[in-house]
C-alpha cells in the first residue's frame, strides 16, 4: 500500500474507533474481498468464507474502540479471521463427533436388551413395593395400581387424607432408597415415573 493509502487508512481507523459508520463501510468495501480470500484458503467453501467475512466485520464493529490506528490494521483483521476460522473448525469437529456418536448408538442399540433391562426394573420395583410395611403397601397399590384418589383411599381404609399422604411419601422414599441400593445412581432420576412405566409390561 502506498504512503498516501497508509495515511488514509489511519484516518479511517481513527474514525472507526470513534464510531463513524461511513469509515466502517469504507473499510468493509476495501477489505471484504481480501478477508474472504484469506478465509477460503482454510475452509475451502465460498459460502462458509462469506459467512466468516461477515463475522469478521461484526467483530470489528463490536470492538471498534480497541482498534489502534498505529498498529498494522491488516494483521489485526487477519488475526480476527484466523480466530474465527479456528472456531469454525471446532464447531464442525463437534458436530461431526455428535453425528458419529448418534451413528454409533444406532449401530449398538439393542432393543431386546433394553426390554430385558426394563423387565429387570419392573421386578425390582415389585420387590421394593413388597418390602413396604403392610398399611403403606395397601395405600401405595391403591394409588398406583388402581388409580384411587387420596380421598377414596381415606374412605376405603378408614384413615385421614393426611395419613394417606404420609404413607405415600414414606413409600416413595423407601422405593427410592431400595433402587439406590440395587441400581446405578443414573437410574434414580427415573424413580417418579419408573413404577408407572414398568406396570405397562405386566
């Protein structure tokens, strides 16, 4: 770039740092082709290079107050471009890894084994319920197997609704503890829905 061009460039950068949109537009006009070409060398995709070019100038405007007119402006823009290219590679690598993991799961998914696991959990749930105290077991089965309301259970067993609520709370706590002892911790998050789910297998 000629000396006059350098002087003009410094003026444009100074104006840019002060928030001058006309200076920004001029710099965009001057550098968009160079940035696109530089990005394309790495990504080998014109559309992606165009997107990166736009991002470079978005970053330039966002951080305009940090631009130093005495420093190499070309190098400043190319550094922004390299950083964005690197992030683009990271994004693509993560997306590719995600797709590969989905493909791996599809290849290794065994519906028979999954069904067997659910059968095991059903058996475990039944054992947990059978280990409840007699009155709590009655309350729990009326609620979960027959869908009875707390009021209905209260009338059926001649106990208060508060007592029904207490039995249910203790039963769920007991079943959660039972599963905690007999299964991995990752299963615990399914406890509220597990019993309802496994009953469907019966």
